[in-house]
C-alpha cells in the first residue's frame, strides 16, 4: 500500500476517533445541561414550596396571635363579669342588711311613741308618769336620730364609696369640742370625763370623718356608763403616728361580743338608763379610720371597762 494511502487511512481513523470523542462529549454536555435544568426546576419548585409553606406558617402564626388576643379579651370579660357579679352580690347584701336594720331598730321607737299617745288619749297616766315617759321618749328619739345618721353614712359609704378630703388639724380640739357637745348628758348621768391630751397633736385626715368617729365612741361611753363612772380621752404622738384613746369604766365587752363589734352581725344593746345602742356606728368608725390610712382596735374586759385606740397619720 502506498504511503500516502496509509497516511490517509490514519487521518481517517483519527478523524473518526475525534468524532466519537466529540459526540460523546456533546452527549455528556447535553446530559449535564438537561440534568442541570431538571435540578434547577426542582430547586425552583422547592423554593416555591418553601415560600408557600412560609406564608402558611405566617398565616397560622397570625391566626394564633388573633386567637390569643381573643382569648385574653374573653378572659378579661369573664373576670369583669365575675367582679360585677361579686359587686352585685355585695350591694344586694348591703340592701338586705339596710332594710333589716331599719325594720328592727325603727319599729321599736315608733311602737313606743304610738303607745304613749294611746295612753295619753285614754287619760290613764299621771302627770309625773307622763313627764318620766317623755324623758325616756326624748332619749329614744335622740338615739334613733343618731342611729339614722350612722345608718345613712354607712349606707352611702357602702353604695357610693367613702370620699375623703384629708387636711391637717389638731385632734385635741376635736376631742374638746365633742366633750362639750355631751356636757348636758354627762352632767345628767354624773359622769367624770377628762381630757388628758398633752398639747397639740396635728393629724392628716378627713376632719369631718374623724370628728364623727370621736363622737360615736364618746357617745357609746356616755350611753353605757353608770353614774360615777369615768371617761378619759387622750391624744399623743407615738412614733410616726398619732395615738388617740377613749377609755371608760363602763360594763366592758365579753370575748364573744368583742369579735362581733366590727362586723355586720347586728347587735342591739341597752345603756345604763335604758338607751338603745347598736354597733353600726362602730362599723362606720372602723371604715372611716381605715379609709384615712389609720387603724382602730379595742381593749376591754367585762365588768371593768373598755378602751378604744385609734392610730392616724401625723401631718
């Protein structure tokens, strides 16, 4: 075979080999491109799926947030309803207690008054007996008026809440003015009343309320003490507070009665001259003292006497 022919065959063989390589490479490249396109498409689909899933998660989180807000609002409404129900029950109890006290304590004086008028019309009573009954009736009317004042104040405080207007004032002046207010009754019962306060004691509280507290406590002492008993009032500075004391040598209280003095368990008691007394005034005293950032308590022994202590903030 000639040399040129052999060279041609070699060239042809090389070209054939190159063609195979090129075809193989092209197929490989096409496969790679197709695989890349498939992977790219799958990646796009995956991204779209992730985006959709992320959107669904955000929507679920938003819904959960709204549900939590609705749950909190529902809980607040339930709590408000519970508070309103409790307040309605309390006000209903106040109303029932109010009417119970009125029917119990106002019926007696009215019956007595009607009886006196009936006896007077029938002419079955002597002049001296009539005078005695009128004196007793006067005491009853005064006690009933005091009771009504306390009842109205207590009812107002329970239904509307106590509104205080604190000012600086001398509690010793308040004590002296209340002693002066009861001078005639003190003289009539021949009581020994003393004010042992040491100088001015300036407190910061609602003056009208504290004046009512002192008046109620002094009235109780005057009412339940017998002729010759002693009543002592004092006001002193004790550390960071003013300490007011109202002591009497009256009948005192039993342990059982002491536990009920500041509660709504209504107790009617009789003074040394038959005066009617109730503990509503003491409940009002406690509420007013507490509203003025103070404290009230008592020390008492049956047959020995009673001391009421009041703490009030200094000016």
